[in-house]
C-alpha cells in the first residue's frame, strides 16, 4: 500500500521571491505533465500522497527541503501550473482564507470534468472530513492553515494539508489518498499510513485503531439525552459519583474542568442528540462538534465505559533522520527506489533547458538518502 502520512517542518517567515516562484511553476508544470503522461493520473495522485516523494519534488523544483514553505509554495506553484492545462488534474484550495474556496472550486472543476452532482457532494464532504480529522480528531497542537485538494477528472483525489504550532515554530504536513479510503469509516480509522517528524508529542488520537471502541462509545454518549448534563452540572472530576480517578499521563486531564463547565460543548451535544449520528464520521460532521467536544466525549468514554482513547502520535517518519538508521521505522528500499525513479523520469524528460535540468537533478540528489 502507498505510504501516506505526516511530516513536521520548521516554520520559516518571509515570502518566496517572484522569480523563484515563476521558475517553480514552470518546472512543476513540465515535470507533472511528464509523470502524468508516463505513469498516469492515478500514479500522480499516489506520488503526491507520499510525503517523501512530495518532499523530493519540492526540493528539486527549487525550494528549501526543510521548511514549512515546502508545502504551501509548492502546492501554490502546482495550482498555477496545472489548472489551465488540459490534463485532467486540478489543484484546489490553498493557504489561509484561500482554503475556504475549496468547496466552490470542487463544484467548478467537477462540472468541467463532468462529475455527477452526487459524486461532487461526496468530494466536498471528503475535503471537509479530512480537514476535520487532522484539526480536531488528532489533537496534536497543530492547527490546519493550508488545505490542498487535488482532483482528477475521474473523481479520484488526494489531500495535502498543513498545520501550524506557533509555540514550537513547527508545521506538520498531512497526506491523504482516496483509493485508501473505501468507505467513510476509513476516514476515522487510520486514514494515514506513514511518515514521521522531528517533534515527539502525545496527542489525543481518535483516529487510531486503538481508539475504535472509544469512538463507538463517543457516538453512544452523544446519542444519549443526558450526556450534556455532565458538562453543565458537575464542577470537578471528583464530583462524578461512582467514578475512580484513572492513572493517565498528566496531559489526559489537562483542561478537564473547563470541558465540564462548557456551555458550548453542551450545546454541541444537544445538536448531536437531535441528529442521532449513526457512526463517528457523522458525529464529527455535526455543526459545533469541534476539538473540545471530541476530547470531552473521549474522556467520558474512558470514565463511563472504561474504553480508553489512543495517545499515540500517528507520525512515523522524519526527514531529519531520513530513516537511514531505522528510526523511527525502517525505510522500504523498494518504495524509495520507485519514488526516486518517477522523480528522475519526470525531470529527465521534462521540456526544460539542460541547465535547469542539471540543477534540478543536483538538488534532488542532495535531498535523497545515501
């Protein structure tokens, strides 16, 4: 299965020089066209969903390989390069306020690609769910500020999005691929399958396999009319009659009293009760159900039913280590070689000058592990 997943990158201030962005746009256009022609649109989406390949691509077209701008600028260049080409691929969304245009852009290009309205609605839901999962269900302190939705003319897609942690000055990149998600349950059960980072944390991870029972309990609690009273009448954890304080990592109870008193969460739970969600993806899609409600339901799932959520960081790969020493996991040489082969094919056959080609291949070589 294609490795998709997460990457952490340092936040770098400043803007990309215009001349560099124009060069990146031209390079990304020609290379992408070669890859799509040689390997097909499906393989192009698979490559974009591979954090290692995307990092190598961004490096080779001229960007700093270890910067948060790798994501935002490279996606911006690809959007400008490909959306006016007749190749059946569109880059939608982007950084900050531009990301809010994603649903309307999906609608626009679905019409251009003759995708049915029913399928278009599913694509818009996929875009929103992927952002919701990475922002609220994985509470890793990285807030999503960049969302790119890559759509092919046959309705397949990939997502490249990035979250920011202003405190430690790092960003984290998340990759999704539609062919890995056969149904909406997959959106909330291990939707990412690879890559790691330079920052180790213990986040609430409600999309881990280990959180399966906690997700089910969260849905059951949300469907109970009395659940909201946990958040309006109780004042401290110790006042919850019949419960014993479990031994958890200190982060587990951080902010619990505020959750218990939250009228906003009580209101969200009231919406959830009225909606009667059938499963977890329906629960998190309810208006007002955000990180606080998700966290509160996860804690109650443990306290009421004894079903513990996961505190496992889903990240599995670090560019700082490159995986060469087997940390945090051993690199698949076969997958690595395939990524390198496709990148090199794209650059060697691209309609660009020999000088640009040599510079791009040199930058790629500097990025690749030995």
